[in-house]
C-alpha cells in the first residue's frame, strides 16, 4: 500500500490535503512558488490509483498549453507505466469525448473539443469548422468596417510609410478597439450582444462580423469558450457526454477565469470541483477577469473547503518578504471581505488570508537603482547582466520584466550593443504569427476547405499574381450571386475563371490550390504538403524580392514549420494546434537567451535573476487614463466601466507582485528621475515594500530618489521588521 502511494511522498501537509481531499468543492489558495502543480499532480494520481476513478472522468484545465503539457508529463512520470499511458495531449480538439484518458489543456482547447463533438451544429456550422486566429479576426473586422464605411488601414508586416504613419495609427486604433469590444462582448455578455451592453453601431458591427464567421464556417478564439457554454445549454445529449468526462474537474489559475469561462464551469456542474487560485495574481482585467471570481466561487459552490498553500519553494526569504509586503498593502482580500459580510464560513478550515513563508536562505538584498534617464537605466542593467554571464550564469536564467512594450526600446538598444549577448524579446511577433508562416499555413487551410475566407483573402495576391483590389471587388460582387451554401470567395473565383472574367493570375491560383488538394486527397504527409506549398508558390523567391535583408532568416522559419508539421499526421488537428498556440506556447526561442518580456508575458515563468525597470509613478503603476466621453462609440460601453481608478491601482499592484515573484535568487528594481522629458516620482510600490528591504545602489545619479520611511510605516506596521524576523518553519 505504501508503495502504491508514492505520489504522496515529498508533499507538505497542505499539499497532501489537496491530494486526498474527498469529492466536493475545493478552493486551493496557492501563493507563488508554493508547489500547486505538484499538489494537482498528486490529486490526479490519488484519483487514479487510490480511488480507482476511470481516467476518462478526470479533466484538468490549465492557463496555458505549456502548463497543461507540464501537468501531463508530471502525471505520466509519477504513475506506473500502465496508468501513465492513459494521459494524452489536451490540445487535440477531436470529438472522441468517450476516449478513456485524462484530459489536460486550456479552456479554449476544451471548448474546441465541445464544438467539434457536436456543439458547432447549434450555430449552423459543421464539426469541420475553422478556428480564426488574431490575424484572421483582424482581417475580418477590417472588411466589416470597410463595408460599413469605417476606414481602416492594413497592418501587414511589410507595410511601411512615414507621412501616413499617424493616419494609419488612427485607423489601426479603430480596428483594435473594435476587436477589443467584440472580445469583451463574448467574454462578459454571454457571447451575444444586446441593447444593454452595446450601442446600435456596435450591434451592427457585431452582427456583420458574426455573419462573416458563419459564412466561413468558422469560430474565433473567444467563441471557443463562450459558444461552447451555450451549446451545452442547448444540447442535452452533448451535455451528458461532456459531463461524464468532467465528474472530477481541476482548474488551475482560477483567478484568471473570465465570465464566459465561469458559465462553462457552471454548465459542467462537476460534483468534484477543485480550483487553484491566488486573487493577488489576477492581472487580466483588460480581458474581463477580476479577483472577485474567488468570492463568486464561494457564493456559487457553497459550501466549499479552503486549503492554503503558503510555503514558497522558489524564492529567497527576502524576495518572499517583498511579496508579502505587497500583499499586505493590497485592499482587504476578497476572502476576508466574505467573512466580514456575515456569510457562513463553517466549511473554511483555515484562516482565509495567505501568509507567505519559506525555508529557503535569506538571500541577497533587494537592489534598487536610480538613474536620470531610461538609456542610462538600460545600460546599467545590461552591464550587470554581462557580469553575471561572465560569472557563469546561464542566459536563460536572467529576465528583464517591464510593464509596457514601450519600455523595451532603450533596453533592446543596449542589448544590441553588446557582442555575443543572446537575448529574446517575448511578447513580440510569435513564431506562428510570422508573416511567412501565416502565408504557408493559409495555403494549407485553403487546400482543406472552400469555406475558409480569411485564409483565401490572405493568399489571393501573395506572392503577387496580378489579383489586386479590382479583382477583390469583383470576387465580392460575384459572391452575392452565389447560393448561400457556396457563398465563399474561392467559389466566386472559380465562376469568374470559368466565364473568362478573371486575369491569368486567377487561373494560376486555382491550379495551385487544386494541386495541393490533390496531394492532400492522395494522402501526402503534412511535411510534404508544407514543402509543396512553399515550392508551388515559389515563396522563397518571393521572400528574396520583398524582404532581401532577412530572407534567409525567414526561410529558416519555413524549415522549422516543415519540421513541426512532421510531428503530426492530421491536417485539421495541426491547424487547430497552431491557432491554440499562445504567445509563449510556440516553438521555444528563448533557450540560451536572456529574456526581455512584459510581466504579463512572463506569468508562470521563473528565473534566477530578475530586473524590473521603470519603478516610477506613471510607469509602474501605469497611469490610469479614463476614456474620453464620446471619443469612440465602438467601445464606449466597455471602456467607461473598465478599471476605475482604485481598481486600476489594485490591478497594477498585482502586476508588480507577479513580476517580483518570478525571481528565485535576486531581484533588482530601478527607476528614473526623468522619463519622456518629465520629472518622474518613485513608485508607491517601493514605499509599500519598505526601505528596510531595499539596498540603495545609486551609480552616479545626480538626483537620487528617496523612499519616505513615513509612507512605509503607514502602509503596513509589519514593514519595520528585520528580515531575520520573517516567518519561517
């Protein structure tokens, strides 16, 4: 018996409680670095081994595909080989909901499986639908806005220009705001617009956009969650099948759950529901999330057991102290508010507020630098990184975490000045977002189906074949004459060529598509299809003409795409995986490189050494800018209620908290006395940390920033304690 419960070894008492808690509603409050993945892994092992729960009844939902892969790998490693084989990829979106396997993946992958399993028919689409990525969504929105008379510009990578930059930026803002409004509608308003949540103009845009998706037999990324919840509510047979697979449901990073995901969870109604959350790590208000989701969990799933994971295994005691100070400075936790409101708390077997502690070493002091300019700040950070690299630190164990992308510019410039300093910018264009990768993938999508309008419009004149704006208009007009069942641009082009009304390039494009389809139908492997798409389009020649400076680098990405395709045998599943690949889930390009990243893009990661520049008011915390009344009717209904001042500051503190807790061994904070030609004040977060935890390193600045100790004392009485008195085992 002891041998069969090896999965409980090396767990602390709280983690063991998580693993062995009986069925019911369980809220695990987990601080950063507290071993939550280990606890979730052990709980799955306990269900499979000790309780003999069928693997097909267990589902785990994670924040990212990479987190899901890590969970699956840990389960497979922990379990005996016979049981470990039950674990399969959670990113496949096939319809085999009865297949006996533990499923682990993201909300979006889970929603896609529901739609593939029959949910798509609720919305008049087939199970062979396409999934639109961000680029497809943007192109579709541009077409809708143009059709409705709203001007918008192109954002293709190759677009350049100087005189029209400002105009293009304004047009791009209209598109971006429209996309954001549509996304928020789907995340927060149940997937459908109504008069209470959107203006007449927004309703018109939303309706036209949805019509485009339906005509293309496609769903966008947000649909995968919002519409899968609606599908379950409309199809009892499908609901029964899915509920059979989710009797034991585990959800990680629950604080990042948006209203659409909450509705999906409610539809599942799992009798055994375990969620892991830390309200202080809720940093996606711009996506419709709120730390109050934890409070709503207690309301909806009452009674719920609460277990706290407070021991930090990641960071030094000084870094943990910084984290606790920031927690202390935040508004009263939602759990404390729940207790004080008089609700029954009898099922809460531990105090609700987390008190982080660690048995790790005290560690290096938290350094704080001040300089008089962002360029100087960047130079100092890079010089310090050079020293660490000379001392033998692996580059991938160093991260520079910023609040905004704009902060990266001087840092990137400083990094580029150093020879042989490998670095990667995370949060830029991801691998699957690269122009050349998207182009070839679009050819594969068109080879698979007539309906994928977004893919067709992408390739119609790429590489150039004389099918310019006039032909685009002609195809659009021809589509109006088609039967609704075949109303797509590819069928329209076939009619135009059949009647001799298309230029030669139209015939060439159809011949190319038909050749790819013939290879696909004959069973050609995916890597061969990729190679054929590259060769038939003469795409490498196209790169040499349009991107002579980096054609070779872009060509190497096509080689990487071919290699990635070799890992798959099903085109549809490969296309799904590409879309479901998030920013950090594409091919790893940061191995062996210093990471320059926003805090948001670094969520879930950890590093030996972390630098956080811009610790100034207006940068960290970012200045709150309320929307101007009447400035944009497209999004005013959302922007007006999004993040009022106090809530914005609380969110900024949580972002700062997440950044500091990425560090294992050292944490270096820095600020400028001047930024953008204005005097900058130190961040209030520095005062909340306290001067007793920060060691000043002012390398030659003439205007040192002081941290008022009086403010520190007002923030938290605990700030006066020395590091030696911090909680420990």
